[in-house]
């Protein structure tokens, strides 16, 4: 499985729109001068209440990292998410 597919695979409790929003936010923080570690720490802080599963956090972390590093745009991640979701439908 490619890195993009792994990052775009929607975990049970996530939507492609949520993954897209996280990727967009990563770019905004990057453009404001935050480091990747700071952005990842912020994501962990958002989940302080433990509402996300480990799989959901991993998916978001991968999407955030891909977008932050410029390896994939938020749009590419969202389109791949939709494609993966549609392929997995019965």
C-alpha cells in the first residue's frame, strides 16, 4: 500500500472531509512557521479527551505529515480517500 493510500484510508470514525481539513490545517500551520513536531503535538492535544481511536489518530498523523512535507496536497489526499472508500464499498 502506498503512503498516500495509507494516509487516505478512512478509519471507521473519520470522513474524507475530516482528513482533508486536517491536511489543510497542516499547511496553514506550516506556512505560519510551526515545525512538524509542533503541529503533531497540537493534534495530540486536540485529542486529549481520547475521542479518537489509535487507528484514527494514525490516519490523521499520516495525512498531516504528507501535506506538511509537501508530498501530497490536501486535495490529493481527499481524492485518494474517496477512491479508497468507494473501492471498499460492497
